C-alpha cells in the first residue's frame, strides 16, 4: 500500500490536532483553573497522545495563553452581538442588564474570564487579553452614553458579573437596570434610539 492508498481517516491534520488541544485546555479551565492545567489532563480531554501537547506547546504557559486567546475570540463575537442588541433596543439599560444576566448564566465562560483576570495580575503578557472584553465593552457603550459613563458602566458590569460568579446567584436584572440608568443618564441615547 502506498502513501496515496492510505485510508483518509489516517491523514495527519496538525492544525486540527492543535485546535483540539486548545479547545480541550479552554474547556478544562472552568474546572481546574489555569494553574490546575496539565499536559496530561489536556491530552486526555483532547483525545491525543501526551506528547502532542508538548509538541505544539512548549510549556503550560504557552498552552494556557492559547486557550485564553481562543476564549477571547469568542468574547469578541459576544461583544458584536451586544452592540447589535443595544443598537436595536428602545431601553438600553434594561437590555444591557438582560445581556449581563444571560452572560452570567454561562458559568464556565464567566469562570474563564475570571481566571484570565487573575492570571493577568501575575503574567503581564496576558494583560492585553484581559483588557479585550472591558475595552470592547466601553467602545460599545460609548454609542449610548458619555465616555465617562461608558467606563463607569463597564466597571459596574464587571463587578456585577464577578459577584454573580462568586455567589453563584443570578444577576438581579431589576437592581442592575436601576443602577445602569443612574450611571448612563436619561438622554435619548439611553432610553431610546437616536
């Protein structure tokens, strides 16, 4: 049998294997935290030989960074969806509170973000990733309020989401909506379409 005759299922897919490793590491972070990741756990979760994880990633710092970059790409997509929902809303504070509540319901995603924030405090190379969500949220919010109020609103949302994560309680949408109205003001950008 020549190399051309080999079954198609046996073809090498280096990019697919690397992606599987990254996705497995990302999926493990909510359970193990970044510091609990190991090449062995990731290989088992990805269904690849242990040596594959060290082939593609020189160390656990490299692997955890790739997993966090993968998660950050999803946050960028989420922010686009938030921008659309807020643009189409007649009540931006209420819509924003509902979006935050739905975000907090996805506990694994919220845990990954919290892990990234903590890791960035110790690993400066992760700080740009940690800023992606916050800075992107501020940009989205500036279309609906002043720059200062946009920053204050993003800070409030970060705190509300961390509190919901810490306490394993849902976000109180009524309470959050009232706080957002206070921060964002009552202008036409907030209470309705421009």
